[in-house]
C-alpha cells in the first residue's frame, strides 16, 4: 500500500502533467498514460477497502458510490 501511496504522489499520476512540467522532463522520463494513472488509483482504492480504511480515501469512496449506483440502475432496469 505504501508503494501505491508513493506512486500517487509522482508527477502526472494524480493529475495530468502541465505544459511546464512536460517542458522540465527529460527524455528518460515517461509521462504516465491515463490507464496507468487509473490503475494506480483503483489498486489503492481496492487496498484501502480491503483494509477497511475507505474513509481515509474520499476520492475512492466517490468512485465506489458511482459504481454501486450503476449496479443498482442495472438491477432496476433489468427487473422491469
């Protein structure tokens, strides 16, 4: 979990890089792609939920609530 928390603090993971940050990057540094950023976030959310520390992750809590809402919508539409 510590590795994922550190990964979230890397430039370009929590939010996309700004043009200034891109200009400062060297050729050896690769900007994280959207799917990599999302994967880190979701893995961290999964770890926090398994450890019952979901209140520590308000962003993860919002994502989970949206997913549960979609599941409920599918159930109500399927039952009609």
